[in-house]
């Protein structure tokens, strides 16, 4: 289904190409007049560390105290570790294929030791022995996937351990839209797999006064209850402060209603197959008016889901499917070069402040993979600056940047003080993992 291409993991610029790498000419005057400084150039990530808003924190603490959730703290850590380490569910036929391979190998080993004709009872005994060994091998080597049932205790555990990092990541991703489309005023928000409401908190950080409808879908009634309770400051039987706030357990069948921003954050892992994930992505894209955002953990499996969605949307064909492009983090719509390597995921790091529960606040970091897909063609004036896809290596008088470029290639460039102009060199030296480097 996906396009195939051979590409080297990191290639170097040729000498001729290197001489042409410099700060975007459109920004030269802004740097010359000190509108921009290299340390804070327009490609830098504005959100360095994020914390859940104080009023939300107060509501969460009240809810957790009332539920006696301190006793669930260790279980919440275990749940978070389990969620981060999950693999994708095996596809139809994968287990049968593995079972056949084990059966062939084990049968060969068992029967190679026998050099005479077996009786019917002996044959049956050997086959039973092979089947038992195959079953044991499958038990050890096949991932037993299952979606998580979010009952009340599990939902509280999720709130304790996952709300802070998820909110931080969503705020960081939404900031890409806010920064590069500053005049944008979304009117509606659709959150698929809304959980405890982190998407709503994050969208309100930027556009609360413009959103007139929040449509939240989650299969767990306990998650919905927690989300509502948090927005109501932890108090029962009070009026919902957000107007036009709706909750549903399933995706609506109607395809007429569209939403400015559609978000699926850490939700596609709960679907049992690639087919169900792609069917869901199709429905979410159909409901998207402007931006579709997919976020997953920064593991190989999480990145695979994000890339799966990206490739699916970018390759939609037919008049009934509106085309789109990769708004962020990709500076191109080509097949992802990192996906083709099958070695390391395209992911980014976000720092966040933990909830002050049950102990004091600490700063941690979370890896995530994401894509923002925007309806319509890529603008002709899109600068398509390369993205820093790994932490730059800063050394004396030179910096090594690993980039994903507008040509759909991974490049490694050594920016040295001797070979580059001061602005270009200092911009590269000031970059962090996840930033755009404003060069052409």
C-alpha cells in the first residue's frame, strides 16, 4: 500500500550544495535589522516545558483526593509503563504464518531423530509433541495484544500518570498551527479518544474564545465522567462552563458535520487492526475542515501508526476525497525517509511538569510522534524549511545538524564557523531537536 524508495539514512551535502546553504533570503533583512535573533529565529519551538493549567490542576487534585487515589499511585506508574511499551496488534494471518514456521522447524527436529516407520500411536504421539512445542513457542514469542478497559480505577490511574505528558505534547503540537498560522480562528473541535479531556484543555490554551463546539468521543463512560468533572472544577451538579460541549461513546454515522480541528491523540492503539485504523482515519479526514492531527507515543509502533495515517491521507485519490498536505513536522509530502529505514522512529521530545500529586512537581520528558495534515494544496509560498530530527551535536566551532529536507531526504550537515556566515552558523548552533532550521 505504501510507496517504496531506497534511501541512505543520512547523506552528506556535496561541496556545491553546501555552498548554497544559507539563511532563507526572505529573512535576511529581519536578521540584519535585529527583528529576529539567531537564538530565537522563527523556526524555534516556542513551548519548551508545559504544565497543566492551575485551575485544572486544582480540580484534578480535588477529584483524586475524594477518590482516595493515592493508593493507586504505583498502579498508575505501571499503567503508564505498559502503555508506552505496547506493540501493535498482530494482523490477520500473522499468527497462522508464525505457527506454520514453528511447526515446520519443530517437526523437522523431532522427526530427524527417527529412522524407522512409526506406528499409528507413535505418529499421534509425535504430532501431539510437535503441537505442544508450537503452542509454547507461540506463547513466548507472539505479542498478546488487548485494548485497555478503562473502568473507574484505571481511568484515575490514567489521569495521574498520563494527563500531564499528554497535555504538554498536544500544546506543543497545536503551537505549530498557532505559530505559522497566527490569524487562524477555529470554530469547532473534534477529539477522537478524548480521555480525561487533555485535548480540550490544550485547544482552550490557544482558541477558547473562538471555539463554539467541542465534540468528544471516547468509548469509556468513566473517562467522560472524569473529563466533565474536571471542567466543572471537581464539583457535581454544576453547570458545564463550556457551551456546545458534547460527549459520545462512538463516532457519529453522519458525514455532514465538519470540524475546524480534528484530533486523535494516543487513541489509534486501541483499534484491533490496520484496517480498522485506516477506516477510522478516513472518517476523521472526512470530518476535517482544516487540520487533522495524529499523535502517538514516540516508539517504533507509535511512529508506524502515525506514518500509516500520513501515507493513507496523502495518497487518497478520487473526486470525493479532498487532498491535503503534511503541515508539520514534515517539510515535504514524499514517503517518509525515516520509515523506510525501519530502525529508528521519527520522534520528538517534550518536557512537562508532573502533577503535584501525590508528591511535589518534577520536570520529566516524553517522546512522541505526530503529524498535522492540512486540507488543500501546499501553499506556493511555504518555505519548507528542513526539520531538525535529532538533537544537534554542538562542538567547538562547529555544529552537526541532522535534518529532514523538502526533497524528502535525511541530511547531515556540519555547520562550521569557518565555512558559514555568522547568522546561518548561529541559527544552526541555537537549534534544538524538533526545530525548523530557516535555511534554503
